[in-house]
C-alpha cells in the first residue's frame, strides 16, 4: 500500500480521505511534528501548496499532499472563501455568523471548492486537482454528520445538507471527494497497479 503524508492534523479529514482512497490501495498518514503553516496565499491553490510544502519540510514520506478548501457564498461575493476556517473562532460561531449575515438574503446560492496539490520527495509539484460542489445555504442547521459548514450547506442534487448524508454519499458528491478521486486516478496511472515508488 502506498502511504502519502497529508498536510493536516485534522483527524476528520484523514478519516474522510482514507475512506475514499481505500479502493486505490493508498493510505494517508497525518503530518507529524509542529505543523502549523501560515496560510498567506490569495487562492485555495496557493494555500494548498503552502500546506503541502510544510508537510514536505517535516518529512516522513516520499509523497506529500495537501488540500485547501472553503465555502464561497454568492450573497457575500465569494466570502468566506479562503478565510472559511478563520471566519470566526469556533465552528459554532462560524455557522452562527453566516446564518445571521444571510438572514434576509434571497440569493442563497453557494459552493464548496477544494484544491489539492501533490509534491514529490524533492518538494516539486507533481499534480494539482480541483473539485466543486454546488448548493445553497440553509436557514438553520440540519444533520449530525460531517464537520465545518456541513449542517447549513444544502446540496442542489439531493436537497439535503451535507451533514444529513452518509459518509459514502458525502464522499461521492463533495468537493473534496471529487478533487481527491481525480488525484487518486492520476496517482494510480502515474505509478501503475503496483503503486510502488
């Protein structure tokens, strides 16, 4: 099994991505050490690269992957966007702030966006992918699953919030799922069926 160091210390993200990667015989392992890169990029892709590079510098493997993703709301001109995780100090406060800001909004269209960047053992960029999931902002929280903004994001295709989906449903439809499957297919093609590097 090919192990890839994932530029995160978020166990939810590791779990979610490993569920998707299992059929590809690939496992993601968490970055070890002091991983707290400053996300100074102007785009999701730039921040994904910053996190992948930080993981590469800490070592622990031969391939290093990181994602940056966020919620982009039409009514807020694309905010919170790259600042989704810093929109307020806790998940609950972020959701409360979003719902309060949008309480009178007629246009509730939004999308989740995810960018992935893969680095090799020299720190060079091997591949990049992007995934988008379109939907709307709910008026109130629904569902117990997922994390982040999932309880207030209604998927257009299913008319359910991300938090109301099973893990399999979420992985099939989510922005991260789409970007990751594209990345895993590329890795499988690049390294062949043995996936040995």
